[in-house]
């Protein structure tokens, strides 16, 4: 079995979000890896940053490097890509492109062996606990509270909202967090995500203001995931810290762990080089008694890591990314009773919706 082709395309999905009049636009890079014996595997990465550069890298640069390699030999593929395309251990485009290829190769491996990727990763479970990212910054206070109540009515017991982007600064974020806590009661988990936005003093002030609201974790609180400053913040607050979803390789994630900057590490297979790199991070985290949890969305891929690995924890069903997955794939799994079941079908267990992919494709 040998890799014969890579086809990467850029797509824009108009995602419907509850309570918003206008859809959110989400770009993705979709990748198909095909073999000489007729097998095909599929990968995906987010397209918010340089999607056409990622697609071009896959189609023109990655294919000559990995062509005629066995897709099951993911360590060999990574080694060759590192030495041919990434000797300086860069991230960004090269990590995202490698993630697409790697996920597709694991998909092929699973299909050939009749096993799910979760099983190939170790088979700790055939399910994973879920949480729902519902609190979009586009919501005003009233909409945020209503959205929280609506998700609660749907059965979600773990909710995450975005902070760090409101014009009112950290004080407005504190008010929004308190409103959500009052709306959902004491027994629902609440997480917050700043997406790198805060300076250390702002994050510390927010933590001080909401510590009594029983926050499960504060995700990526500081600009640039500054590991030193996050370690200082972690020492000054009782709120657990989480980070790592956009880091492109294990060395950046290692820094967060070694600096004792996080309580939860968040490798995302769609950005960090794929399952091969996520597996290394998970084992490293295990040595430090740290759980891994999915941040950065794309649950249909990251659920395999969270289910398959012993220290796997929560899968993020980010509402607009969940919607994208439901357009790109045919009847994908959804959270039910705050867990997601891994499909029994081998590999990813996903069937692409080629009509939707065709309609959403953006030509360069």
C-alpha cells in the first residue's frame, strides 16, 4: 500500500448559530489522501489562518515528499516531513498541513485493519465526555443568558463561553460569567476561554472577581500562551488553567507542562501535526499526571484522542464547528447525555458529504 495522491481544497461553510440573525463564516481545509490500492483517508484543519497556503503546501510540497510511502508508517512520514520541509521546527502552515496528512493516514490505517482510530491510539474507551462552547462574543448579556438556558434545556451540563473580547474589558467579562452562573445554577460546569487575549494583570483581576463562581477551567488566558506568565497566574488563582490547542508541536506543549503553567493540556490533532503528535503529547502529559482535553474545536477528529488515550478527558462541541461537521460529513455523531460515542465504523468512522464539499469550495 502506497500513497499516490493528496488533494487539498479550501471551503467556506456558513454556520448557523442559535439566537444570531446572521450566520458565522467558517473556513476549512479538507484533505483526501489516496493509495495505489484504492483506499482513501480524510483529514481537516481549520482555515482561519492562511488556508490557501496550507492547501498549496499539501498539493505541491507534501505530496512529492510522502508519495509512495505506506500511510500506516506515520512515524516515518513525520520524520521525512520534518527533515525535508521543517528542519527548523516551524509551526503554522506546516503543522496544519501535516495534521491533515496524518489524520488521513490514520483514517486509512483504521479502514485497512477494521479498527477505529480511538482503538489504534490505545482503545481506553469507546466514548468520551463532552462540553458545549455556547457563549459567543456576538451575544449581548440577555442573549448569553438565554443561550445558556437553552443549552441546559437540551441536556448540556458543561458550558464554555468566550471572554477577553468585550469592549467593557475584564469587568464586563466578570458580569457575563456571573450572569451565566446565576442562570444555570451551581451544578453545571462553566469554562471560560480568552483565546490568548489578556495581559497578565487583566487575567488576574478577572480570576479574582470570579473565583467564587466555581469555574472548571480558564482556557488560554494570556497573550501568546506565555508559559512563564501563565505559571505565575496559576500560582495566584484557584481556577485551573488550560492551554495548548493552537500549538504546532510537542516542544511548545512541553514548555507549558515543564513550566507548570497549566492544569490541563490541550493538544488539538487538527493543528499540531495530527494523531501522531497528539499521542506523544498525551504520553508526556501522563508522566506529569495531567489530563488532556480538547480545545480549539473539531470534535469529530479530537474525540478519538480523548476516547482512545488513558488520560483523555473532554471533547469540545463548539456549536459553529459542530454545525460545520454536520455539513461536511453524513450523519456524524453528536453529544448525548454529555458524552459522544465513537462510531463503530473503522478509521474516523465518517463519510464525507461530497455534494456539500463541492458547493462550499472556494477557488483560489
